[in-house]
C-alpha cells in the first residue's frame, strides 16, 4: 500500500524554520535584581570626593548566572555591597526581588538581605567559634528560621556530611569555602553574591569550588552574581560582562 507523500504545503512547513505549533510564550519572571542610576562616592584621605560606582542600568534575571570581570580597585566590592545593602548608596534605585532596597530602614534592609541574599566572600567569613553545622544554622536564624535537616542536607551537598561538628580551624581551606557555599544557600536565597570567592584557593580547588557553587545555586533556583579578576574562573560562566562597560565613574 502506498502511503500518501507529504503535500507541498507540508514540505514547505517542514523545511521552514517556522514552528508548526505555536508554543505559548515562556512566562517572564521579573528580574531578581534591577539597578538604576546607582551612584556611590567615597571621601579620599585628602578630603576629595571620589565617585566609585556609577551604574546606570543593570538587571539580572531570576536564576541567571553572571560573571563580572573587573580589575582590582574598579569598584566591584562596593557594587556588591550596595546590592547587599551593606553600603548605602548616594543615589539610585536597587530593586531586589521586587523590593526597593534603598528606601528601607536599616532593620528591614537587614531582614531583606537575610531572606533574599546569600553571600560568599574571598575570606570565607565563617564564625570561628561555631561548628560547620552551627555556622549554617546561625545564618538560618537571621532568615528563614533554623532547619537542621536542610542545614545537614546542604552540608552534605558540599561534601561535608562527615564534618558537621568540626570547627572552621579544623578544616582545609577548600572545606571552609564549601561551608561558606552551604551557608550562602541556607535561607533559600533568590540571589547569591560572590566576591572573588575563590581568590584564596589554588587553581584546581578554585575551579572545583566554583563548579560546586554554580551547581548548588542552580539546584536551589538562586541567581548567581560573581565578581572576579580571574580569567580562568570567569571562563566557567556562559555569561560574562566587563564591569567597566557597566560602571562609568569617570564619565558621570
Ligand atoms: P574592587 O573590589 O574592584 O577591588 P573596591 O570596591 O574595593 O574595588 O574599591 C573601589 C575604590 O573605592 C578603591 O579606590 C577604594 O580605595 C575605594 N573605597 C572602597 N571602600 C572605601 C571606603 N570605605 N572608604 C573610602 N574609599 C573606599
Ligand atoms: Mg574587591
């Protein structure tokens, strides 16, 4: 039996790039971060004012991962600290998960940071007097509330199930940074800020730790904004932006 061949129309459709069935558009989530007209100056020791951050527009989509590349002294840490609400801006707007951070009083800013953000620093910033598990539980107590099962699961995810009761000083450098990764995810953040997080690790450990950070953020649906001057580290990212393309303190 001969099956009917495709009609001319069917062949045209099959060979064209137009989809045969219209897919419904993917739902557009609001950006997790939307920065507008952000300015920050510092006073220099000789009394001058130095503009350090002048970012007209920067957005980051929910769940996105972006590496920001910039040289030392270019204002990367200041930019992240503004987003975290640790440093107060002179002007501009920072919408974090839809909330205007710059208009919040300090207590609400701290609360928004605790519930929305996770941070990973170059120097880890673990609390030395607390075990790994307690470092994660303490972070939870400022945000979503202590959840021992989830804290244990996070530490397991970063390969530290066997080190829950160890103090930071009893861990290797790489293990300490993995505790910091678990802690950053403790409150199921929408955004993780990472400031040169692998700067204290050797190249192999840096690559492994960053891969873990990226995977863990993706699993937890957290966006990741990482700043670094290290090409090898940034090479892991699909999306990398030059901080100097974004930040124009000299022209403002
Ligand atoms: P990066 O992280 O890219 O190395 P920073 O944001 O740490 O850059 O610093 C950018 C500039 O802002 C530097 O010139 C630094 O000296 C200055 N700066 C940062 N913090 C302060 C501060 N608290 N007081 C005065 N100047 C500061
Ligand atoms: Mg810095």
